[in-house]
C-alpha cells in the first residue's frame, strides 16, 4: 500500500474530439463524437476530497472517477486528513467525499460543520473501528491487553494523529482498559500496515488500530480484540458527504450517489487489486480493469 500524503492528482481527462474536416459525409459522426461535458444539467468539473490513508474512501473515489470520466465529467482529487476535508466541504472548496463514518467516528466534524454539509446517504453499513492483533496472539479481549502488554513490546501501533480512530483510541480505549503504560505510536496508515506485515511475517505479537472493511483482514492472519466496554462504538455506516451547493450543481450525480451501494465483498475485491502488490500512485488503469470484470454491478450505479 502506498504512502498517500497530501497531494493533488489532477485526474480530469478531456473526451477525445473528432476534428472538423469540412466533409459533409463526416459531419454527423463528428457531432456525435464531440462532448463538452455531461449532458444532464450537471457541472462538468467535480472535486473529490480523499482522506489520507483511508483505502475504502480512496477505492470508492477511484470507482466514481472512472465512471464519471466515462460520462464526460472532469474529476480532480484533493488528498487531506479528515478534519481539513470536512472543513473544505463546508466552504465549498471540495464538492464531495466518500468516507464519512457515522454516527461515531466523524461525529465531531458533523457537529462542527454539519450546517454547511449535505449527507447524501450511506453506501456501506458494515463499518467498525477495531483493535486488531495477530491471529495467534495470547489474548482475545482488550481487557487482557494491559496484563500482556510486555508480550506486545508495550506498543500499540496507530495510524494518522488526526484520524477519528486515533482520537477514540486515545480518549476511550486507552483510559477505558488501563493502557496508559503502553506506547501509543501514531504516524500513518501505511506505516502501521508495514509494521503489521513485518510482525505477522515474523510470527511476532502486534496490536494495531484498524477498521472494517479493510483489505488487511484478507491479507494478514489477524483477529479483532473484543471490546466489552464498547469504547470503539458499534457498527457504523460509510457516508457520502457533499457541499451545500452540490445538489444544485450536480442534480443527476446527486441521484446516483444517493442510490450508491458498495457491499464489503465488492469493496474487498476492489481494494485488493488496488493495494496488494501494486506500486503506483494512480490506480486508474487497475480500477478500469476491475470495472470491466464487474460491469453489471457498475452499470447499475448510473442506471
């Protein structure tokens, strides 16, 4: 999985234009081949905000990028952490983001910016925050972690400092289960996954902050620790969050996104081809191939 820091991917691709040759026999063909954008009342340019280090949102964003560019839109990605994304949506700097975890993980951002945002609905209802360990770890519950902390190197490996999962771990998990003596390491999702891979490959114990759905559950021999105190909340839904002008600017796209559903099986499949063994920062060709193998599902998203 690649380290996706803040970056700007200008991914708008103009549709091919057939040159006007002045030949009457080619006139109708040329007119049919030209396009200045979507012919459905929507604006042409769409700015999609993508959370740094959150693969499910990036996967959904790339899926829609390919779909929309095929229909004549220009799609631009803006990468940022969750807080700046919600702030940017509220000011209209971004049009839409596909990674709002509700009702818990991003609750504080919705409370802060909610009056200037539009919730377009959930596209996956199987999301949850977790603390995961290697499958053969000597514990099965967070209640056991403090007593076995030395077997995990007295470390809990986290992700980005500004992530909702990080906040929940610091404010609820650690005090809730007496883990204050463990070193809670935060840096990035790719760094966490790198440590997870190294530990499981070496047969060592490791505890990490993670979430479902995530391709790591298919790739590594890991299990979730039980959370009897409910410090990480219950199952959540992943929502598409838009600016307040989105519905007026993109009436057709609004309808498509409101109806958008991506179950965990399809999501795992998409994430796996994007991130497992892939050395690229642009997943367009990979996602296009995945779309061709799941064409019936994808066609249904805009029918």
